[in-house]
């Protein structure tokens, strides 16, 4: 304590101005700007006005003022601050608690006047370094700012080009929409006669098929008659019929005489003519029993055609798959039934093919085929036009999205769009795709982890474009979804300079780009603004 | 930190499982045994109170000057036990029971008692065929040995203080040969076996042979997939103690439970078995990381202690209720009684009965057995900033800067396991910590320090020096077949050094030498985590019980392992400084005696209000059994605290002995300045209050070191006759003079604080408002309120110039807070030394002064005239609470003559402030108020 008292109450501040040295006396720790409040010989009033004390209590190592203003040069007040002039560097205020704490805080060593700490005056060196770094920074800023102007220019150009393109696309779109409508009409007009002709063709084929079927049935009936007529007497009798228990109408295992008579329409025996009516009631069972082949299909070809179309969408008909060629094209699955029917005439593959090779539908006649071809062309044209419209639409959307992005006040960040920048660390490769996503991939195997998708600009209110935020990345065990904060600093080049993970799953990336370079003040201004002298 | 990493790996391997399980929220109880699942506990607990099968064979009695021996006979199996009784200095009785002739030695716990306890003569006062009466000194302290059934009663005059085996629960499973060696499959499913034991006794008294029947789990036990081979068979022991007139018992940490122990009837007993419990639950008797088998009982007349010196798995049953006054027929009703029963898996019965009678006596008695709290470096009582993990040197530098930028003091920054090269302790990650000395020098320049973690599991890697040395020296714990035991922990496959081996400990200590621990410097200290030991793939996340430490099974030594790790580490720190510097080592696991080696914390708690509240009874319980340097992770380890909880935790932690913020790897950052300026200010203020009080904390630790009195005390310790205090564990005392009642409820607008002491007064340390004692005080609180009261009659020294670190405050002046009692008196002490060496001990370099205010005179007098220490600190201010306005104040100092001192008096608050007495803290002085 006694040492403290021995030390000068006043510090001598060397002030260099306009090349002349001036000594200005003021209490230790008081900045020039407050010198007038500390007048020797006069009582001192705390700067908050709370009380007035004799001047010898200023810097007497006891805190009298609530605001700490009576002890600018000692550590007595908990809320005081000490001013170091730091000639050659920049002046600074430090908390009073750092006075004589054994740690050199002021580069001019004035904070450690009674602690035994040996401090070196480093202000000149620091000043030099700062000037150098400011110079370097100014250089970078200047060049960066020039690059930024270029970026703005390019972005403007790009934006204009995009606008032009968008307009173009929009007019193309309009044209395409009209075209699509026109072709839709053409298609519908062409499909009308096609449908009729096909129906006609189908109906004729139905009739022809029915005829063939009836003939076949007759032939079978005759065969059956001959077979049932064991004694070849030209009649089928009750006894003869009874030897075929499989014809049992109630399927109870025994074909009684009464049942047999019933089958014969009450007669004891029937001739070929009368057998026609018997046949109709027994042929189901008879054919089932006597033929290894399945019974003749009862479906109409029209139904078959519909089934054919639908069975590609479902597995209700697995047997069809089994029977089909292996090289069947998968991409037909989405086609609608009509198309299917058109592209693949029923002759190529129908279920009946298995049992009825001869029963395939004949090709369309020339006239029908002509109508089908014409309709198909109309459909193709329509599809193509629609596809083109979709494409244009997509392009418009992506352009609008790009144009809609907030690329900064002068779109200076637009050049980052659809680019990616990587940084390789010892373990990982980090990848920043601005306005899109951030990811991390282990260098030595392992899959990529999503560290966040573009969220928003997240800088402080006065400088919102200084920080990008990416969030909703891959989730963490017991933790949040990964997110990344990207801090942008001015640089000539566009590079990711560092990445870190300050908290689990919260990443921090430093990224330099000319786009954030501010117009540099003149060097003089920069230096002057930072030093008192 | 504990096993979440393991969980993470595991869950990644079994993704499907993780999806179905979701996030694991709390302790998985199925990982840990209940008494029922622990074969010996279940066997012992099946034994019900009743007539003891033991009788004392009085004709075998031998009495030397200080030792009485007597054989006990088990009437059922005729196995004889040897009872030893000692009267120890300081009103302690030691009772030892071992087999008279065990077929092999049974484990007796070494290294816990600081010396062979000095004895005092005992004499036989009376003897007949029913028993013996021994004098335990004093006028009328007697020990009654009842022969049949065997029972010990300690009497003081006509009053029964304590009975042993009064419920007949003495049970001693004698070591035996395995009879049926062919049948190796003695699993729990195998059920009961034929009785093949002690055939020679069958003829005589064969009516009850139950204990002789091989019971399930005697020769092998399986828990989950882990098999305990039990080559020595059953070996458990049990004894009961009855405490008449006692309703309140405390101690036997570590449990996340209330300060006052609960009745365990109908539930599980309190368990003592050091375990790494993932996300532990509150309010249950499950075992945690440490174990101190010491139980205190208290009523308005007497405090006693039971110290059960056994390091094996132990269960403690507590049963309290009312019993009829024995032998009384006058209908005077019933008195409360608490019965305590101890059950241990192996070893011997060795119990110290500390007879008090005052709480302070019990603390001294226990300290005389196991030693006192290590006197920590002053800086370790300041604030510690930790996190799993600070990622790299730049991160450390940035956090360090952050504290300065926000003007928050701190002394230690901590590095968790990620700082190492692949979890190889004593190494540094080459990428993230390439220049550890630069980093440490940077901290030293700010007069700050660092702690790195050094865990006792050693990565099995032949290119890792520590491992290959331990292996080649044969220092690893062995498995039952003699090979090195290996288990899974942070580094993957790991060996566990046998810390019970003194050679191993010496070698381990040598690894902390500056030239061995590369990159270490004198401001680097150590944290021992996972020293239960934690083994991720072991039974109950610890070591197999049949692993071998030399001749002993892990079963015998388990609860000692953590103590030994901290012991060896602290020794290493002392040695690296040539015996000059005090060590600082934090340990998660502990045992009786661990107080001699450093600090402990309450392990992996959670960021929940309940855990904040629980930190108080947990540390109070530890303080009662000697371990004063206790704290909880501020903010909570698992999960993320809300801002209010974080602030409240800082406020509470600032008033607990060990003050460290710590956080799990997977939680967001929570350095104090990340929650907006208002919260930063609140946290800054809490930390600054801690720093201002460091002289008081330091004094408390000096006292704890000298006397064994706890630093953090339940109210009943100082107010033993006030029954209101007996169950309070939301408020407590620091030393005698500060009462703290932290806010631990979310959204709290007020707290009700019990201020004890009829006729006493307490002063709010912030407002200086005076309150009367022996009443419940409701005080409204805001976010900035930390309810703390100074006892009227005390003097507390503070340093109010808060700086970057405690070292920076070394030479700063003191402000004395003199809180007058209703009679206008106050008393306190001041202790000053260099803060970090042993010179206070070796060279008597310290200042210890008595401060006394009486008859309007405040004086400082030397309490230790034969010691000296030069200090630059002086007295800058004296604040007298409850004062009257003086006319003048005169200072007289030795060699300084007389001078007048200015003062200010506030007639509203009755606070008298003496301005700048300006007298050195180390000299005699008086301040006379006229």
C-alpha cells in the first residue's frame, strides 16, 4: 500500500501532435477527453454527480464514487475503467480490475505500475503491425471491392439475361399452350372415326368368332354323342349316360337313374337331334372331365382387351406373366388400355392364344388401319407438344426461383448460385453449395452427411448479408438436426477458409468472397480513425 | 462423462433397434442389480430378525491393555469367530469380527486408515456367566458383552446408546471347500443342493442348518450375460445395529436421495457399489459412482457415527419405528428407534463406533481415523469452465478471450477425453492440440490453469508407451485365469492398471513428471473420471468380480479402486514439483479416505431442476463423511438447460465447494455469454460473488483440513437441538457463518428460508437487512436474488476487487464484514498463505488471525504466533452490521501508532462503514469505536 502512495498521482502523458511534444498532466487512467473534470486544487465531483470529495481522494486506492470515477487509475472500484494512451498504437479503456493484476494489458505498460510484472512497451510494434495489416486489408478490400463491382455488373447482366430468357420462355409457353390445345382437338377428331372403325372391326370379329365357336360346339357334341353312345345304336340311353358318374348334376357322387332321366329330358334315350338339348346341360361337366384343356373361354374379345390392359398394373393374373415373353418391355406398364390395344393388336397376345391359336383377330382392314394410324399420329403430336410445354414450364420455374433469390442488395452473391466450394481437412471434405446445401464427406470411406439446407441470411440487422444459415440437415443422436452457419468475409477469392463444430452438430464455416467487400475508405482515413495521434 | 458414446456406436450398429427404442431418457434399471438379483444380498436379507445363533464363549476372553478378544460360536454349524474389541482414542470403539480359523485369509481394507488407530486402556468392570462389562472411559461409559445370545450394548450411565446384534442379524458365511467339484453348474436355476457341509456337526445340533445348505448363487452367479465364477464360494457378512431414541440418520453416500436417509423396509436397501450409472434417477437407493460406508445418527442429545470398513459390495438396510421401552412397565410409552443393518459380500466385519456426542466430535473422530480434507490450492476453489469438449487450441483461446471480453473471472479451463490422441491418456491430439505448451503458457500469462482428463483405462496398443510399460511390468489387473483383464471403454479395448499395487501407484505417479507427460506444465492439473472402474461391456458397467488384484479378487477391493486412482494421481502431482506444490485432482469415484486426495463431483447429472435441487443433499451427505470438496456439474451434464435453470445453477454452484460448469458433447454451447446480456450479467454477478468470498472459502478449507469439520454443513450440525433443522436439505451452512438457500424452482417468486438459532440474528448479505433466528422467513426473489445470510456474531473477510482469476487477487485488500449479535459481539478468523504450496505445513508460512469485535472494539490478534507470512494485502474497509453510530473511530496498529479513521453510518440499515483503515492484514491492530 505504501508503494502505491509513493507513486505519482499524476501520470505524464506524452502527446505527439504536429511533430511537437506536449506534456499534459492528468490523473492516472483519465483520458484526455475527461481531463477537465479532474482539476487539482478543486474538490472532485463524481462524474455521476452523486457526491463531491476532496481531490486527494482521487486515485487514493479507495472507492468513494458509485460510478468509480474517483479511481480511474487504481483497481479500487468494481466498475471503473482505466485509460491507456498507448502512444504509437490505439488508445484503450480497460476495466479497473486489470490494473496491477500482473498481466500486461496496455501496450504502453501503464496498467502495471505496481504489480512487479515486467511489461515491455509494444505499442510501436503493434502500431506498425496494425498499419501493415490495415494496409493489406485495404488492399484486399480495394481489389475485392473492384471484383465485387464486376460481380454486380455480371449479376445485373445475368439477371437481365435471365429476365429476357424468362420472357422468351413465357411467350414460348403461351405458344405451346395454344399448340397443345390445337393438337388436343386434332387428336380428339382423329380418335372419333378410329374408335368407330375399331368397334366395327371388333364386332365383325365377334360375330365371326361366335360362328366358329358354334361350329366347334356342334362338332364336340357330335363327338360326345358318338362317345356316349356305347352301343353305337344312334341313341344315347339312360344306362349309357349312367356310366358317366362325372355328369352327376348334384355332384353327390352317384348318378341315379332319375337324375339321368332328368338329364335326358324324361326320355329313356335320345337321338342326335334330341341330344342337342341334353348336351347343353351336360357339356360343362362333360368337357371338364374329358378334356385336359380348359374349357373354351366365354369372355368376349372386348373384355379380353380390357383385361390385357389392366393386368399390367396388377398381379391378379400372374399366369399371364408366366406365359409372356421375357423381353416384354417394362415401360409399357403405365400405358392406358386403349393405347395398349392400339399398339399391340389383339392378335399378338391374348389369353386365348394358348388354346385357340386359330382364333386370333385378323388385322385391321386397310381403311381401319388408316384411321388408327392417323389417330396415333395425332396422339404422338399432342404428347410431344405437351412434353415441350412441361419443359418450358420447368425452365420458367427454375428461372423464377433463381430470380426470386435474395442475392444481396446488388445481386452480388448471384455468382455463387449453383456453384460448390470445398475444403479438405484431415478427416473430412466439407462442401458448401451456396443457396443450396452444406455437406461433409469422410475422406476415407463413408457416406456424405447433410450439414444443412439453405435457410436464410442471418447476419446482424445492420449487416444481414454477412452470415448464411443452413439448417434441417441430418439429425443427431439425442441432438438437433445438423445446421451450419457460414460467416462471409471480404476476400479476393471465393474460398471456404475454415470449418469447425463449436457445438455438437452445429457447424461454423468461414467463407471469403469479394461480394461482401465494402467500399474501402482511403488508407489515411483508416489509420486516422484508429489512433488518437 | 459416461457411456453415451458407446450407446451411439451401438445404436449406429443396430439402426433398426435405435429407431424402435427412440432416445434413452433415463437410467436403464435393468443394467443394475437389485438386492434380489444379488445372490448374497438376497441370501442375507432372507435372514429375519430373531434370536442370534451366536454366543460368546466367555472362557476364551483375553484382555490385553487395549484389546479384548473373545470367540463367538455359531450354535448351528459350530464355526467359531474371533471378536476383537478396541477402545480407541477420542471416544471410538472398534469392533472386529473375523473367522477364528479361515481356510484362507479374508480381505482387510488397507490404506484407508491413516494410522493404526491409537488405543486406550480398557478394563473389565464386572463379569459373570451371562456376560462381561468393560469400561470405555469417561465416568460411566460401559460396553456390555452379552454371552447368549451374543450382543454388545454401549451404555452411558443408564442410557443405552447403541446395541450390536440385538436383532440377531450377525451372519458370517465362513469360507469353505467346494464339496461337489464335479458339478460345476451351480447356477441360479439349478436350485438347492444337497447339504454336504459340516457333517461332523449334524449329530449335535442339527435343527437349523439352513445357512449350510448350498444356496443359489453361492458358487456361481449370472447377471445378464455375465458370469461371476466365485471360486471362493460364499463369503458374505452382516451385522445389525440398533440406535434407541434415534429418528434421523444420514450419510452412506453416494446416492441421489434426500439428506435424511429413508426407511428401506419394503424396498431395496441403500447400495454401496461404485458404478458408472448412465443418466441416474433421483430419489432412489441405487448405487452411484462412489461409496463411503459411514452412517451418522442424530437426535437432540447425541450424534454418533458408524464406520463400516469394508470395500466389497455393501447394502445398508434402515428401519426406523417406535419400540416399547424395554423392561419398563410404567407405560411411559414408546421411544423411536432406528435399526441399521450392513451386508457386505466379502472381507471381515470391522466397524468403528464413533460416540460423539456432538456433531463436531463425530467429525473429529472420523477424521482421526481416515484423515481430513486435502487443503486445496486456493485457485481450485474459484470457478472452473469445462465442457466435453473444447475442440482445439484455438477453441481454448477463444473461450479464454470470451471470459475477458465479458469480464467474468475464471481460473481453470478443462479438457475432456477428446483432447487425447485416440483416448490415450497422457497424450495430445496432434491435429487439435499440436502445441500444448504454447496453450498452457497462454493461460499462465493470464494467471490461469488447465485440467486434462486422465482415466484409468489404458488403450491396448503396443505402440502406446503407457500400455506397453504397464503390460511389461505386469501392472494390469488380471482375469481369473491369470491373463491381463481387458474391457471396453472410451479407447475401445483397454487394460486396467492394478492401482491396489503400491509399486504400480508409484510408477503411475512418475508418469506425471514434466518429462514423462509431454506437453504438461506446472499449471496443468488432473481429472480422474471412469474410475469406478467403468467397463462398458462388464457386469453393471464395471469389472468382473473374479478379476484379480494380486491375491485378492476384484470383489474384495472394488469400492477402493477409485480412491487408489486419485491417490496415485495426486501423488504424481506432488512429486513433479519436488514435493512443493499442492495437487489438484478431481475424481468421480471415491471411498472413505478419498478426502485426502482432492475433489469429487456428483457425476453425470442432467440439466433438470430436480438435479439442481439434488446437488445440495448429495454434497451435504459427502461433507458429513469427510469429503468436503464436492460439487455438481453446473448447468447439468446431460441435456440442455433452459436459461433460467442455467442462471439458477450458477447462483447455486457459486455457493458450493467445487464450482465447475460442465456439459455433454452433444449439447449446444453454453459459455456464460451466450444467453444475452441480461443473463450474462446474472452469471457474471454469481461468479463474482464467489470470487469475493474466496478468502472465506479458503479459511473453511483450512479448518476442514485441520479439524475434519465439513465445509458445507446441514443446519443440524450447528443447531443440533433444533429438530426443525433435522430434515432441511434445501438450505445449508458454509462453515458456521453463512447460510445459503439457493433458488431451485422454476419461475420462483419467493423462497421460504429457515433461519435457525433462538435469540440469534441473521443479516442478508446483499441488503444487510437483519432477521431474527428460529423462524421461517419468506423472501421474495427475482432472477438476481441469491438468498445468503451472515450469522450475527460472525466476521467474514471478503476481497471485493474481482479480477480475471484468483491469482490476480492475491495482493488485494480485504473488506471485513462484522455482523453483530444481539449482544454487540462478533468473531471471525482470517487465514492467508501463498495459496499453492505446502510451505504452510513445512515452513509454517501462513497468517492465521482472530478477529474479534467486543466492547465497541474490533481487533486482530495472532492465532499462530509461531508462523509468519509476508502479505501485501491490507484492510481497505470494515462494514459493521447492526451497529450504532460512533463519535469517532481510532486505529491502533503495532508499530503504526494511532490514527483516526473516517466512517459513514446509515441509520436506516444500521450499517457502519469504516473507510480505509489501511493496515496490513498480517499485523495486530485494534479499531476503537467511541
